[in-house]
C-alpha cells in the first residue's frame, strides 16, 4: 500500500539525512583545518577525535529537529520553495542547538568558522538531495506509478475544485476514480471523472475497490448526513479527508479557536484584532511617522511654497475618507489640482490627462509626494504607514454592494502604502484585484510583512504608471 511505501520512504529519508549531516560536518572540519588553514601550527583547537565525537549529539539532535519541522511529511502538496525554506529554518534551529551544546559543556576552543562551514554545507546537501528526490518522484508519478486513488463522496463546488487541482498537478500522483451523489444522475462527467452512483452505494463500493483515500465533498444542502457518511468511510479503514463546500465564505487558512472543547471557526483571521499586535503596529506607526516627518520636512516646506506661488491657493487639501471601523476622517494631501467646487470634485477618479491637475501636481502625483502630509494622519492615529488605501464615502457605498468582502478592509487602519500599491493596483486599476491584495495583507499581517512592504515601496510604490 502507498501508506506503507510512504513509511519506508520516510525511514530512508531519515537515514540519508543523518548521513548528509555527518558528511557536512566532516567536510566542514577538513575545510577549516586541512584545506583552507593558513596557520595550522598557531591554531589552538580541539583534536579531531573530540570534534568528531560531537556527531553522536549533532546527528540525532538535527534529525529530531527535522522531524518536528515537518520535513518527513508527504511531498505531494508542498512546493519546492516551501521545502527549501523549511530546510533553512530547521538548520538555523539546529545551529542554535549546537551552540547550546557548546555552552552547556563549556567548550571554549571549538571553531566558529567551522560551524559556519557546516551550516552552509548541510543546507546545500539537504536542498540538493530534496530537489533530486522531488524530481524523481515527479517523474515516477507522471508515469503512473506511486499513485493514490481517491473516491469523492458528494458532487459539489468543492468536488469540482478538487478535481481541477488534481488535473492541474499530475505530479501529485492522485487519480480521482469517481463520484457518488444522490442529486446528480449516474454517468454525468466532469473533466473525465464520472458520477458512479448514489451515496447508498458507498458501503458496497468500499469493500470492492482498493482505494487509498476518500474525499468527502458533500454540498452544503447535504451536511445533515455528513456524520453518517464519515462513520461509514472510517469503518472501511480507508484514509478519509473532508473538503468543505464553503470556501467561498471561509478562507483557505481559517483561524480556529478552542472554546472549552467547542471548535469555533473565525470567518476571517485578522491578526491585528489581537491587542498585542495592534499595540506593536501603533507604536511602529508613531515612531516611524515622527521620524519621517522630520526627514521630509524640508521637502514638504519647499512643495508648500511652490504650490502657493504657482497656483495661489492653499497648499494643503483635505478630503473625507472612510477609515477603521467605517468611521470617516479627514485625510490630508498636498493640493495637486486647481481649486474646484465640491460637486466637481465628487464626479470621479482622476483620469490620465485630467485637466484639473496642475503642473506641479503632475510631478507630485507621479512621485507620490502629494501623499506626504498623510504622515500627520498616521501620527494622530487616523491612518497607518502600511494598510489598505482609504476611499471616499460615495465609492465605499458603491463598492460594498458590487464587490464581495469589500468592507473587510475597514477592520484595520488604512495605510499610506499597501500590498495592493506595490503590486501596481493604484489609481484607475481593478478594484477587485486591489481588494484581493488588501484581504491577503489583512489575513497575513506581521511586523516583517509591514517592513517588506515599506522596503518595496521605495522601488515600486513611489513612482507608478497608474498615478495620474
């Protein structure tokens, strides 16, 4: 069975990993003390036997770390990039473990340079080995070997999406044998997968077919029999997985809470709803905006003078936008358009070649310098340095009816820059794509992600072809 093959495969993986860890360590020793040692006499180090004796601790220690890092799970669904990252992360933990041993046993003469060599070699060896194994498995599965046969129970959107993914990724080695359903006639086909019969046939089909997995893909209207179906599947001893038919409502990585033994699934995971995360982000906004105001003060003064001299009107312009928890606030910008009546201003977005934009306004918009006064919005708490861009109330009313999940963006503070902006979605671009980026940011927020966006803004966010 494939399950037994996976177990044997994992055992071989552990043996190979242990050998590669040992090889990387020994190679690091030779590089440091034999091949690249410019002063072998003057180096006061431990003898080779003592160095190599550490392998009795290093090999099992690293293998345990690899195990708990998930490096021995099935590779069918994981990407190569994710696996490389996991190897690198695990080896960092392993090096920390090695330094802990050094501190614990008070080993003062061990070479840190050799450990650095070891870190480089073990990453290289493991990534190379995993890449070769991944290529081999892909080749084997594409030729019809090491295949898992799956029966789907229930015809639904989830079943169609599951079949789509399997067809798009033959390297996973899955074959969908068929579907059982009460509502769809037998013989109905979806991308080569046939509806075999009714759900009542499940107890007959399971003993007769050597299936590797059962996918429960019932439609929402059939969830009343979900428990019964799962019980039948589990009695067969075949591995059963549940593919829910509510992904249009709940995201792919929902936030699950345990409420005294009761599972609570949050429709949307918003890390910034956590008080600690919110405080960290707010402190970063205060410090960051204060420093940036001081840094850009000379530029802002010069721009204000130029606007006043060239157009004669006020340098600053404020506009009502919708912010955190749907509350309106006044957002500040340098005025880049000629002064106009309120009804003219409300008519729509700025288009390319818009006659309302002044000469200096074109430059400011192209370089995003007109946004600098929003640093004061950040300082007082209306906005954040990073977040979804705020929109005017009339557009919020329009988009919330037209675009699903549009209002979720107001669960966090709006930002001066965001994931959508550095991906090119600003100005007169797709609102749906912009919202997809905003939702991704909201659900995946972290301090590191914020810094990444701020860094990328230097290259992608200030100057943009869609800023008119």
